[in-house]
C-alpha cells in the first residue's frame, strides 16, 4: 500500500514507536540476508555446520573463519539510508525503541543509541569456556569466504574464543528479550523492517504489539498479506521506503545525496 495520510497520522500521534529490524535493513549496505533466494546466507551455507554450539565444538576454525569473514564485510560496509532514516525518526517521536535481530553495528554507526540486539553481535566475542569478553583487533586477518581460521585464545583461561552471536539452540540474552517484549507491549506503533519473521522468539514481537493495540507497519520488498485493520505493509526496499516516510512526515531533517542532514 502507499504511505497514506492515516498512516502518517499514526506516526505523528505515536508517543512510543518500536522499530524492529532484520537482515533486510542491512541488505542495501551489501550485507547478505539469510533467506533471500540465491543471495541468502542459508541458501549457500548450512546453519547446522556454522551456527550451533556443536558446530563450533566440531570445527572451531571453520566456524570462526566464517564469522570473521562476515565481520570483515560489516567493517567494510556503511550504514545505508534506511539505517539513517531510523536514527532520524528517533528525533521526531517522543520515544523510540530500536530492537534488532542483526549482529552488525550499522544502526549504531548511523547514530542510533541504546540498540537492543536480540541475537548478539559480531563485535563482542567471548570465551567459549569461561564466557569472559574478548577484545578483537579492528583489522582482522582477511579470511576468504569459507576459509578456516583458528579462533584466538582467551587471555584468562586459554579457552577458545567464540563469536558473540546467538546460535541455534541457544537462549537469547534475557534482559534484551525482556526489554524488547516490554517495549512491544507498551508502544503505539511498531515498524517491522526487513525480516522474514520466521525465527522465534523474535518473530513474535510484531504480534505482541498488535495484540496490545498498536499499529504495525511492515517494510519489505516481498508483499505481505495482512488482514487486520491496524496492520499495514509498505512494499519496497527499506532504503527507499523509509526516507520517503521521513520526507512525508516533514520536519527538520532533509535528505541530501542519500544521507540525512540536520
Ligand atoms: P531473513 O534473511 O530471514 O529475512 C530477510 C528479509 O529481508 C526478507 O523478508 C527479505 O524479503 C527482506 N529484504 C531483503 N532486502 C530488503 C531490503 N532492501 N529492504 C527491506 N527488506 C529487505 O533475515 P531475518 O528475518 O533477519 O539469526 O532472520 C532472522 C534470523 O535468522 C537472523 O537474526 C539470524 C537468522 O538465522 C541468528 O543468526 C540467530
């Protein structure tokens, strides 16, 4: 559907907006999603071999090399107009809570603060044995896609260092999950951007908001059918739809050459 006046009014009247993002918000920064046909990571790699504690026990160098390759891609990437629009939206509404399933730091680099990371971060590795955080160098070794790389050792216990992401079969960080569900239950409007909505428990967050009476707006190039009177779909790439939305909302931020200027 197009961005209607009624939808713009929902944004203007909202006291608390939750923005819930998935891999699609970083797609236009060149970071692959998981489930897009042909380009999705899980189309090309087997998650059972790369994204579980058992996979790491079996072949730590394979898993570490793959995550370092992804971390490198993120370090080389820049926030795109969608990340920038979300950061600008936070200046326009009384309260905005940003919840992401993404393990990159592009929201933070776009200027968003207090980002809730439900699935951890590529940039916060920790010891697999003692769980203490490990500091990584900013310029990692250059692992090619799929190349093995021995993980570093913990400075405290000499255990293997693991990526700081949530793997399949692991619990999500409790405080982050609680904060996300609390915000979804208390907001007036939830904007769900670039997620296939299949990985639980994160995928329930838009439904929690809807059931609590909020307006829910999905932004995705894949058209989604929603029948509820309070649930809407804006079909298109986040880097196009969100700057349009900002511009139509009006206010003190404008877009110049694809980036936001105060
Ligand atoms: P998916 O790869 O499952 O979904 C990406 C979504 O983004 C799809 O619905 C695409 O249509 C959409 N998309 C693609 N390009 C877009 C664009 N330019 N603008 C907006 N949307 C776009 O990624 P997630 O839903 O984030 O978990 O996946 C959820 C979790 O599954 C991830 O956090 C990860 C994965 O396994 C862990 O690693 C624990």
